[in-house]
């Protein structure tokens, strides 16, 4: 294929040719979205969020760091047929923030990870980087696995969840409705960029209305910023999402 990017899976040697066309939006047919919350202190959250005009939003019990995991049946740029896009599992750390310039709610989304090698082409096509070294284990691989593990090859993230008999009472949120209000308030997200003192801007637009349910898990999240006991796990199923890249901002 002329004027294409070649992506080769180092484990299987499978090869793809991807047209060299600019990517500004990614659409995904989402099967599941998991959110794993931990409580952290203010200093840790401010260390994780480098943008000076983003202020982490506290809850009554402290500050919340979320690992947001999105499982996609299909994902593709806006110029490709969605149903032909590959499946993948993806995650990133996320902190709800307030933009002190406007008072609006926003989100800091740290480095994004995927288990698909195809995401390595995104940065070459103009979209913010997604790292391809995520490994996901779900045993058994069903609606409520007994064991869930996420791990990145760079050891920046490691999550282990063990199934419990029922959803535990959380310190961060009194109920699922309170969590939803907190979690879905911000659309604009900022994240790491290739250049110093620069953030990417990626807005998440959900094309369908989904609600979360509390899931029965306990566990631990290990990050570059510390180790945390899991405070709550939530899941929603099905949906059509769009991630729209709006450019970079120097701060």
C-alpha cells in the first residue's frame, strides 16, 4: 500500500498497513467500561496533575484517583469503517479537576495504555500517544471474573482485583448516583504531551447514555505515585464513544 505506516506485532509477526491519514477523532463500540477508585492525599494528586490551572476536586473522604478501563469491540478513526476496527482493552489513570480559569469541571487523564499494537500508529498520524504495553487478565473471562489484573510493561500501573461476595461500602461515595455525578461531570480532558509544559486536549463524547453499577471487588492499585487500596469498583456496559483531539496547550 502506498503512503502507509507498517505496524508489526513483535510477538506474532502479524503485519498491518495503515493509511497515512491524519487522525483527529477515534470512535469506539464499547462493550464495558470499568472504573476503579482509590483514595489519595492532595499532594499525590497535585503531583500527578502538572497543569497549573487544573485543581483536583476533593470528596468528603479525600481525593480520588480512578483507573478507567475501556474494553472496545471495535475502534477506528473517523475516516475508517468502525465495524472493521480491531478489539482492544485500554486504561489510564484519571483525576476529576476544576479549571481555575473558568470554574468548569475537567479531567486530567495520564498516559493511556492499550493491549493493541495498532495504537502505536496513532502518534505518527497526529493523535496523542497511546502506549501498547498493557496486559489484561480476567479469570474466567466472563461478566464477573474472580480475578482481574492490569499490568503495564513499564511497571507504571499494576491493578489486582479479587471478587468479593458483594460490593463493599466505599468511603468516597455514598451510592452509585453520587459516583456518577462526580465521574461524568467533565468532558474536556488534558493529558501528557510530547513537549515539556504542554498538555494534549482530548474531549470524550458519549453517543449513548450509560449508567454504572457497583461491582463486588477488593484489591490494590500500584502506580508510580504510590500503592493504594481499592475503595470502589464500578462498571457500565455497551456504548458508542468518540475521543476528539482538540490540539495542544502550552502552560
